[in-house]
C-alpha cells in the first residue's frame, strides 16, 4: 500500500467529515450525519495486507479521537484518546474476517461493510464511555447520557446513514484503486454497482 495515497485521502476524508457534518446532518432523526472516514477504513481493510489494514484503522481511529471532542454541558471540551482508535481497530478486524466472503470491487459491498464497521465501532466506543462514566466524578459529561441505549440507537442510525452514503463514496474510492498499490489488486475498470 502506498502510504502517501492513504495520507492524502485520510486528510481529505477528515476535512469532509468535519466540514460537511452540519450540512448532511439529519436533525429530524436525532442529528445524525454520515461518516467519510469509515468507508475509507473499510476500503483499506478490504484490500491492504492484514497488519497494514489494522495499523491504518488505528491511525484513522486516533484521528477521529482528535477530531471528536467531548463537550460537557458547562465547561471546556476535552479529548479522550482511545475509544475510536480501539473501535476502528475492532471494526477493521471484523472486515478482515469478512473480506474473503464478499465481492471486493463493488460499491454495495463497501456500503454494507461500512454500516457493519460503524456498528462495531459504536459497540466499543459506547462500552468505553460506559466504563469511564462509572468512575468519573461527573458521569453526565460522556456522550452516553441520558442513556447508553439511546446513544447506541443514535449510533446505529449513523451506521445506517453512513452505509447508504458509502455506496456512492465507495464507488469513488474504487476508482482510485490503481493509485493505492495494493499487492493483489487487479486493476479492472470499476463501473458496476
């Protein structure tokens, strides 16, 4: 895998996620917005060697930790390094287990696996926030209040919305396949859904 391509697309996806979060947000369904980083993590996990895929998912998760502050009701926001990093590694590992069973060069596959990956990320991050809220002086500052079930439902909505959005974004990622230098990639024209 060419790391230069990964770095360029990572910063592009982070910039799109942060700048378009308010534009693509569905406020009527609880303020959910699609992820641009998760389809990239799925794409890399489908084509890169195992350790490269896991390291790239860890880096993407750390960047999500940096770009997603925890904002308490009254006070300054702060960052927790680890929930998204561990979540994206778990999601990437799940994709690595599923990639022999799917058609890799289909945007529908990227959309479906993005939804699964984000659901796995949600399981890990919400579990970490629940554990941290047990011993925190003020448990209401974590994004699991008023309930962990409500937060999981919100994140499940984000996973579904991102999966639908990732069908188009996955097609765009598949068109960049020749620039990645993946070891076993056949460079065919990607025009099928």
